[in-house]
């Protein structure tokens, strides 16, 4: 089975053997930092810039983890969490929340069984530590 990335390039069979991280982040520079950091450490990444395309992609694959920005255009992070958890491919997937907002707390995220809350700016080693810890 082949998958396509956001630029419609074939990703190929290798995607099935590596852990896949679905990154839903609207900032292109953050997308690139997160994706390159994870790819260098052996992860496959799928990057989406808005909630709707992230949800459409979630219909096609079962990622090993979702990295979700809270401040997305059109849909709030909390609404997005609700939609992910209602989706059969997202109901049990670990979610890492990325936010610069001080209004978002672990208590607020508790009903959604969020794996980790990371505050922006997120250093590459912080991201890798969180994801590598998840798969130990």
C-alpha cells in the first residue's frame, strides 16, 4: 500500500514499518522543524496545515501518534480533540498537544486522554524526548 504526502509524492511501503506521526500545525516553519526533527530520528511524518485536512488524512491512516497545535484556523484545539476522539482511527491514538497559550492546561485536556502537553517554543530535543518516551 502506498500513501501520498502533502505534496502528493508517493511515500511507499517503508511507511508501514516505521512509526508514523501525524502533525497538524498551521505554521509552515514549525511544520518543517517538527517534521525534519522526527524524520532524522527515523519516524515517518504526515504534515497537515489545518484541522479539516488533518481529519481527512486520519480517515485514511492510523497514525502511531498525533501532534496537534491548539491554535488552528477555523476549529479550536478542544473541538479538534473531540473530533479526533470520535474518529475510529483517532479514538485511542496518543496525542501530543503543542501550544503557546497559557490558557490551555492539563486539567482542561484530561477528558481527551492527551498523552503530553508541550509549550511552545518546542525545542527539537523536547519533541524527540516526548515521542521516544511514548514508544519505549
